[in-house]
C-alpha cells in the first residue's frame, strides 16, 4: 500500500495543471460577467432558488455580485501564478461553492465537478514549482509528489466519465430520440447542417457519446492508444464547446489529460528547465491514516451518490429525485406547463399567480419541470402572503413532457403545496407517477 500511494513521482503534470486550472477558473469567473450570466442569474431575479437547506445563503444585493465574480477571477489568477496559493485556492473554492449553492436555476453538473476539483487542488502541493511562492520561499520548491495525487485525480475522472456513460443507456438515448432533439436546432447552420441532417449522424453521435465516456480513461491509461485517445478527446470536447456551450468544462477535461501522459513528456514539453525526478523514493507521511480515512469516505460517496436514484421510487428522468450530483449530463429534453392557483382561506376567493411578476423567463422554464423548484416557489408564496397576515392554500396544475412524449400531469393537483413537505432523500408522494392514466 505504501509503495502504491506514497512512492514519489515527478510532479510536472500537477504543476502544469495548476497553471491551466488557474487560467480556466479565471475565465469562468470573468466570462460569467461579460456574457451577462451574472446579470441573468443573480442581478435581475427578485430571489434565487437555492439548494434546499441553504436558504440562508442569498446573492449579494444590487450589483455586488459583479464585484464578487471579479474577486473570484483575481483568486484564479493568483492560483495560476502560484502566489499565496493555498489561501487563494481555498478562497476561490469557498466563493465558488457559495455561488453554486444559490443558483440552482442554472444548475450544471460541471459546476459540481469544479467544486470537487477545487477541494482536490486545496489539498495538493501544486505550488511547489514554477510559482511565485516557490520563488519567494525556495524551501517550498519540490520536483516530486506522492503517487496518491495522480491516482486520486484519475479515479475521480474515471467515476465521472463512467457514470456519464451508464446514464445514457436508456431507451430514448439508444434509439436516437435524444440526439435528434439536440441536433435539430443546428440543422440551419451552413455545411454542418447537411451533416447533421444525415440519418447516420444521430446513430453515430448516440453511440459515440456512450463509448467515448466509457472508454476514454482506459484508452488514455494504455500507452498504445493514448495519443489516439487524446486526439479523439480534442475532437469530442471542442465539439461540445462549440455546439453545447458549456463553459470551461471541455477545456478542463483536456487539461486532465496531463495526468495520463508520462511525466517526462510533460516535463520536456512544458517545463524544460525543471529537473526531472526519477528516484522513486517511498516517503510515508504523518498524515497517512487521515488520508486513508478521508480518501475512503470521499470515494465511497462519489460512487454511491450517482446510484441513489435507484433506491428512490419511480423514474429519475420524471421525478428528478437523485438527478443532481450524479453525472447525468445532457440526457433528456424536458418541457413543462404550469399554472399556480392561490385560494384565500378567509374569503374563499382564488387567483392565478402571474409568474412574470416574480420570476425571470429562465426561472419559469426551470419551475415548469423541476419538482423541488415548484415546492420552493410555493413555500415562497406562502411565506409572502403570511407576512401580509393572509392564510392561503396553493394548488398546482403542472404537466410535463420528457423527450417530446405526450404531456402528463406532474404534480398532484389535489395537494395543498403550501403545506406540502419536501423529502430530500426519498420520494415525494405529491409527484404523480410517470406512468399514469390520463
């Protein structure tokens, strides 16, 4: 065990990854401002849909979220150059986690992955070479790292890709329905539109996505297939970047490839002046026991979270229960229609909520298809009316369509959602079954 985890290897891949990672998180933070994302998600809405249990976290008022993202980007720069690295990395991690918890409307699995990688980067000595810290304090300088760092990042990425592949193995993906829905919006593009219209394109992309996610890590680990797999990864992730517009994730995925190539290759390509470490010393640290305990808990959770939906009643594609934190990425198209009726208990009068008075268009789209968001909004309305001294009942008329199938009733219209409870770990019975008589 000591030889596997604590044998020292060259740290060139980690050092270069730190530079790439710092650049990417800077672009993510500042790009969110320049693309108008911060304005749409934090500035314009009256309130945000936080993760349930984190309602005490709210966006900064007015335009302060712009300043917040500017500061995040500055910490990204400091990570990249390795100045006050530990402090800068911890601060970015805390700030990014805060924004993640308060903007469920714009939820993306990649944002969750970034938290995991940030935590990893907080723990590893990525500032021991080619950094301002090492220049200011030469005693910090190291050219090696324990092998557990390499193994941990490869295992984490392997978990992400494997579950992303397995999640696609369901009828609507396998028969090309999802690919057809996703590609339709690109058919108008010159040249590429002709390719997308071809019947074989749907079939190819359907199976390519499954096989790529399932095999890319083993192919990168195998020396004979590594270069071909890397070229394939470039094609795959650039395609995703151009057509799916999912931020830094495609480029972060390419940066992960650094850990699969021989250290001496990374050293010669990017750090020519750095001595190459090849002594292979086994140095067992004082934190060995803590590392084994924390590492075991971490990876047990990473393996367990994506399968929890199998222990929750009904289909996760319908209920969304167990969907988040599970690498269920770009899996389906979901559309909804919703009407919310408020009944005033004292007068018996009723009214239909004008959603535009409370929510942005993006928030309404999310509300139409996400049961936890529906529940949160109903709780928000109930609290708002209670503050006025009014007791109300709230009833929801909601229908959704998954992958362009016929619309079906989603929320039980007989349940007073003002009094409904949210079960975070198990099925909520006010979500009607996916298979039901209409």
